[in-house]
C-alpha cells in the first residue's frame, strides 16, 4: 500500500507540474481513463482499463459487468454545463465505478477538470470532512442534494493555484485511507 500511495501521488504531482492535466478531455470516459492510467501506471497492470469483474464496497454493488459498457456510454453523453449537471455526472460515474481500483482518486480529479472547464471553479477538497464526504457519496445515488451542498460550499475560483490542487490530492488520498506519505516528501 505504501508503494501504491507513493508512486501514484508522484504521478498526481506530475499531472499538474508537467501540464498533463490540461490535455485531459473534460467529462469523457477517455479523459477519466487517461487520468487513471497516468496515476496508476506504476502500480496496476490494469491502469486505465475498464474493469472486467463485478465489484462492491461494503453492501453496495457497483454497476454489474453486464451493463457497465452501456452505462458508461450513457454517462459520457450526460450534459456538463452547470454545477448540478456535473455533480450528477460524477455521481453516475461513481455508481459505474469503471476501474477495479483507484476510482475515487481518479474521479475527483476528473470532477475538478469538468468544473474548471464549465464553470471556472474547482473543489477545495481540504474544506470537506472525510466522513461527511463519504456519507454523502454513499447516499448520492438515491439523493445527491447533500453531496451538492457539500461540494458547492467548498468551491473556489482559485483554479490555477498549485497548492489548492496539491492539498486536494492529499485530501483525496486521505479519504481512501492512504495518508502515510505527505506530498512534500515526494521528489
């Protein structure tokens, strides 16, 4: 786990520092796959590949393989012009969970890219409590209002600030229980 955290955090830093993030297609499945592939290229042999197994977390089963590809096509066509549309698309992609591992970390970057592109804002993830976020995400397939309120309260127009991005990466990994390595320790 320590190697996964260190290697993928290093790649997350490179996404920003090498301007790779600016080349990601906002809101597309290809864009999400590109993020996942880049983040986890040193960790998973399936980096960037759509999963070919059924997965679940706790009592929640993500989109079954039988419907995954059709669901992904529908999600990709969802509009992403407003904050509400973008969060709805994010929630649906979370339900699909297209990768075997690393979905949350990839999708939070994907979400911020859509927000920056469409409304000129991104989430300052450091302002969002881990347990509030995870609870809102768990309930979001039934009702996304709680998640929308949580994310909206943490929006910032400071989208070109490297520190906002870096703190967001650190928080994103913390949500997943991967907080043993601080970004400042990665060279």
